[in-house]
C-alpha cells in the first residue's frame, strides 16, 4: 500500500489527529462526569482535576492541529483550480453538489468553533480547578463547551470522510 503526499496529509489530518481527539474527548468527558462531590474524595478530586487539565488541554491542542492542518494543508488541494479538483467534481454533479454546499461549508466555518470551545473549556478547568466540584453550574457549562466542541468536530470529521470518499484529494 502506498499513499501520495496529499493522501498522507489527509490521513494524518483526519484519521490520526481525529483518533487522538476522540480519545481525549472520551477521557475528558468521563472526568467531567465523575467530578462531583458525592463521587470524589478531596484527594481523588485533586487527581481528577490534574487528569482533566491534561486531557482538556490535549484535546484543545489536538483540535487546533486538526483544524489548522485541514485548513492550510488539505483544504487548498480540495479547492484547487481546474476541472479535476474535488470541489469542481462535486459542484459539476447536481447529485453530489450538497456535499460541497453543506458539508464543506460546515468544515470551512463551523469546525473552527471546535478548537475555540475546547480551549475555553480547558481554560475554565485550569481556572476553577477543584472548585468545579462545588460550582455545579460552572462544571456543567464547561462540560457543555467540551461536548459542543466535540460534536462540531465530529460532524466535520464525518463530512470530511464522506467527501473524501465521493471526491478524494489525490
């Protein structure tokens, strides 16, 4: 099996960074969920916050790498000039046009919310620390930022996988 340079970066962007993002999210969500007074001892809370800080910042960093690599490495190849570009192929076929008009628009614009919200969640975890256990409303709000960041990225990832199947970057 061999990959072209463009395929390598598409796999790196989508599969490798996407998998790391999924793992960071799963761990972070479990930590958020368990970060409650009734389920944590004071010592356990300190350990949980430490893991949550590391996981939240890891998720934010991976998210930034994913969006930046997609925007500046993979996306220009998708949008290249000429009739053979993936974008041109999608827009030329009325049955596939929605992949560009909705799917790529989501990836181009909404996906940028993901690293912003993930960074906001990581900042709030770092700022409040153990106080997240006492301030249920702040913990829940931070968890919502975390979840919305993941959902926006997951939808972008699904669109990316399907678009690459329909009109691959070669």
